[in-house]
C-alpha cells in the first residue's frame, strides 16, 4: 500500500523533472537562436554601413577618406584600401616638407601657431574652451600638428625615405617643446583628454620623450573614481574618451594588441560603469569602449554584448548608418562613429599594421599645376562601382591616370572640373618639392569642427 500510494507522487516528481529539463532546453535553444540572429544582424549592419560608405567615400574630404581607409586596411589587410592612404601620404609629405623647411626660418613657428589658433573652430562651447586653452600655450598649437603629421609619416614608413630627408630637424624641434607641462596640466586634461593620450604615445613612438607614466598618473589624479558622481556630462564624456584613447594609442591605432596587464584596470572601470557610459555618452565613445575590450583580447566579455545591443538600437536601416545624437545622417560628420561600428562588428582574428608605403617611390613630386581656384585634395578612386553624383567643396574627383602617374585633383569650390590644381605623383620621381608654401594642411582640422579632434 505504501509503495502504491507513493507511486502517483513519484510520477508527479518525474514529470516535473521532465518539464523542467524541457523548459531549460527550450530556453537554451531560444538563447542560442537569439545569439545566432544577433550575430547575423551584426554582420548585416556592418555590411550595409560599409557598402554605403564605400559607394560614397569620395564625396568626403581626404582626411575622412584616410581615416576610414586606414582603419579598414588594419582590420582586413585588403590592398584596395591602400590608394587612399597613398593619396593622403602625398599631401602629408607636402605639408611636412614645408614645415621642415620653415623651421629654419625665424618666426615660422609663431606664424603657424597663430594660424592654427585663428583657424580653430568655435561653433560649440567645447570648441571655444579648447580654442581658448590652446591660445594660452603658444607654440603648442603648431607643435601638436607637427607631431601628428610626423607620427602618421612614421606609420607609413616614410621617415626613412628620401621624400622626408631632413625630418630630423622637426624631431629636434619637438624635443625642445615643453610637452610635459602641457600634457600633465589639469585644465588641459579637462578639455583635451583624448588628444593628450594620443600625443603622449606619439612622443614615445617617435623617440622624442616617454611621458606615458607621468601623464597617465596626472590623468588618474584628475579623474579619480570618487569624482564620477560630481562630473558634468561633458566632463564624464571627456574622461571616458580619454581612457579609450590611452588604449587605442597603445595599440598604435589598431595595429597591434594591447596588454591587459597594463590596461586591464581600464576595462574593469568600463565594466563597472557600462550602463552609465551608454546612457551618458554617445556612439563615438561607447564604440571605442567596446573596441578597447577587443584590443585586449576580451572578445566574449558581456560589455561587448551590451555595446552591440546599443548599436543595434541606434542603427538606421533607411540611412544604412549610425546617426548622430540629434538624428543627423550626414555622411561626413558620421564617418568616425560608423567606421568604428564596422570595426566592432567585423573584428578580425588579427590586425594588419600599416600600410607600409616606404617602397612606393611616389612621394617626390614631378609637377605641380595650378588653376584658378583652390579646393580640397582628392584622389582617384580605388573602389569599384563608384559613381559620384555631384561635386562640392571637399568632394573627391576621380582624376585620370597618365603614364602610370597618380593624378590627384583639387577641385574648385564650385566643382567646375577645369578649375583645378593637379598634383602629379610619379612612380619614378626626379624633382624635389616646388611651391612648398601652398597652404595644404595635412592635420585633421576638419575633425575639430565636428568635435572629434582625436588626432589619429
């Protein structure tokens, strides 16, 4: 009787176990399916953004083109991204030659510093604060741009080439600039954190000075965790952006992994504050938070899932891009955040350094031809199936190839094709730079206007 009486209870327990196991299996299947769907969505989003930008890349200014193509090269290693980098390097060499020669002239640094401050935009409060800050630091405004250009030339392998012979003069000049005082100043860090991180790693990369420890200590002293609750939104964003750029600059801008031993504490901070970061910052910043995890090999960390979720919600399928905070889908203004989105969603097993352009003997200029107007340097297109719907100031014009030479055009502001300056870059250069003082600046001042003056 006892066994018979106990049998229904036994059956009930058995059925409960079966139902529980079935529910767990179903839940597991749902989670698995959801994961597969999310991965498929991520791939589709990355592909759509990439297709949009590569179809219209040459409507952007050359600095935007370089920023995009350099990063796509580093996550894919695909050679089709090299021509844009070559074109940017051609302009970079022009500017560096001008500055190298100019450093031998009295008053050149003061003149270029004043120009940098005068040309600095002041549309937003952040820009006005930065402009005022830089105006108090004399030659720093010029020195930081020269540092940026030299570091890019180093990345391209150009410093040891004849194209930049005499660059030691520029390195020697920068070695005498008081970067330590500037980079550890609390008022500078408060409005310029990402640029501070970039500059300190550029100084180290070029062998000018190793201020990494001192500057990082100054940053942490200025932004201790206990201050977070009292930080304004702008200050909190500046802090997070600065932290991401210590990591990104340590990777030499996505060319190599970063040590989790050295910067694991940054990831711990991001993980502890990820909800506030997503709520209080913007896509440009929280995407770099996700990329910081990937650079340190933490590719399965829950923070990445959270960032991807935020990215999916932000994505605009009609515009095929990540819009700005105000909903703008301007292609140029959105290049920074959208290339970051592609990188986060397409993160590779390994990174590709470069591109190394040292073997391309295309940076001594055979000919400079001037028309009646000046515009923005553009480049013959390396991508297939591109059709430029119209030209505007800053847009690219696909110039013809002539006898193996890459012809780079500077369209007039009205887009009239016969009013151009053409720079012919030959594979076998014979002549040095002419018309050095031509006013072509290679630094990314256009990024300043959009609040994204990160330097690299």
